[in-house]
């Protein structure tokens, strides 16, 4: 096992990784921007290195500074968390060149699956159903219009190097496609530094389902069940749960087994998530692979008892998972809500500011992954996620009741600071969510008033 691991991230996921490392007796190094110098992870890690000013491109995305911090502190491995450099094939390759272990898939797998169009071709060849689309970059609006005629509307234009629900635009009709193409291309350039986009059939009001996998270097692949992530706004997930409500056990089992076969076929290594849309006809379509730990991984940990970060470290250090498929037992139901510093009444604008009063949920079978403290300033430079509230219960009905109780305890106030807590509580109370019949349209159309 590693002696020292550098955590190349911030916020709650950095704390999450450091905590497991401490439990395993691994020395930890945190890196931080000047905006995060008072963050909890800086105090919790064994050593902390400032890597730059607040803008992410000059700190958390700046590979030379991260690698220099690893050299200075004697780190043997880098855990990238999620976001930032977590799916950056070039960064993973730089780690290899420095003699560092990148805790994630190898560079060639990241490059293959990071190119979303190439990934869909590979996944289709591996036996997973995918949506109709170009599965190649589209060079102009005119080419997009021509290609769309063979796909059918509505169309979603997606960034080739995209992820996290960004760099996308929808065209419901042919007349909307040129403008959607331009918007997606511009967003892709701004967010990912790669303006290439491709086309895919857009499925309205679908269910968003994902399968958690864990894989070793030599074809040992297992799954840890499926999650439902259908409650999302602008393709940003808000509520996640497992098991998938309303999905028959035999259908879920078949989906997981097919995903394991596909992961093995593409040479996947480490923890990752294969994402699917479930349409009105009950058909699954694979849309992408997230080659990292997911924000919503706590719900899987709650129903399996498996520490996914520990398993990531085990695979990276030994080449094999520390568990087998027979060790995985799915027990009960778990739900996660993302509490963001955003104002739903103002179009979910981020609300940076100083937290003057803070109470986070506690109680039976309640887990909170956070990075906030009273008196701390919510930064305007990064994702507005403050805390992930997760609960476990023997069944879904009890899990919903437990989450409602947990959210009722959550208090985060300060000048200008608003959160999504009340909005999340309203979604939980919605009849469609209660009945497990919600789709990706729920949060988009929900009016809390």
C-alpha cells in the first residue's frame, strides 16, 4: 500500500479521501488555492501545499503545480477525486512519467472514454445499446443539419470532451439546431477547452440510471448495483438513490451484468460509473462512462457497506479489488440530496457569502459529507456544493421520511447565502417522486410555490 497520497481536489471529496487514507494508515497531502487556505482539509491532512490563486485553471487544474507538490512531499500516488483533473488523460500520463500512481483508469482508457463519441462506438461494439447519433465530431452547423435528418428530432448537441451535464444544447426542431450547435460549441470551448461536438437523439422525460463498477488490471470486474439519478436540473443531479425505484430486480441484474461485460471488454480499471437513459418503452441506452468516483457514491456505500475510496486505493496499489462479486450484498434503500449554495427563487444563482449560522443533520442512519464551518466564506470560484446529505433505511418509504427529517434540521444562513434545502424537500414530497414514477423532467418543471 502507498505511504503517502496527495489529494488533488478540494471541498467535501478531498475530506472524504483524506479520511479513508487516515483509516488505512496512509499519510496525506492536501493541495489548495489561496481561496481555500482555511478549508477543513488543509487542517486535516498531514501536510498541505498551496498551489496557486483562486481560479481553478491556475491551481486545481494546473498540473505542473500539483506534480511539484507531489515531488516536494514525497507522495507516491495522486487521488484526483471528481471533477478538475480526475478524467484528464494527459494528467494521468504526466503522473506516469513522474513515477506517480494515478488513482484511476490508465491514460489510454481515459482518452478513449473521455472522447464521448469514441466511447459510444466502443461501448456499442462491447454490446451496450446506445442512442442514435453521429458518434463523431460535427464540423459545422450545416453538417449538423444534414446529419440530424438521419437521426430524428429532438436532438441534443454534446461536447466531445464533456461531462457533468455541461457543454450541451437541445434542439426540439430543425430550425433550432444551428443556434443549439453554436451554443454547445461555445460552451464546450469555454468549459473544456475543446470545441468539438457531436449529435445524439434527445430522449425527453427519461429515467437516468447508472451502474457502479469496480475493476482490476486483469479483467476482474464487479458491480455494486444501480442508482437512479433522474432528479436533475439542467442535467445537474440533485437527488440520487439506490435501488432504482420501480425497476424489476431481474432487469436491474441484467443491466448490471451487461455493464460488467462491457467494462471488461473496454479494459476498464478502478471505480467508475456507466450511465444510461431508460426511455418510455423500457429500453436502456448507454450515454457515457464517468471514469472516477461519483459525487453520489455514498448511497452505494450505505447499501453495500463497501468503502469505494478504499477500493480505489486497493486497486491502484495491488492491481486487484479487495472484494469479489460474492462479497457485494445490497441491503435496504439509500437517498442522497445535494445541498448547494444556490437560490432557487433567482434561477439557482450561486450565493457566495459568509456562513454565520450552521446546523447540519445528524441522527440515526444519517451521513453528511461536507466541507463547511461556521464563519467560513462560501467561495464564488468553485462549485456551490456545500454538503451531501445521505440516509439509509430498510425500505424506500422509510428512507424518504428519514431524508425529510434530515433536511428539516439543515440550517445554513448568512448575508446573501441561500441554499437548495427547501427545494429538495419539495421534490421529496412530490407525488411522482413518492411513487417512484419521476423522470428527468421533474425538477425542471417543479414549482415549489
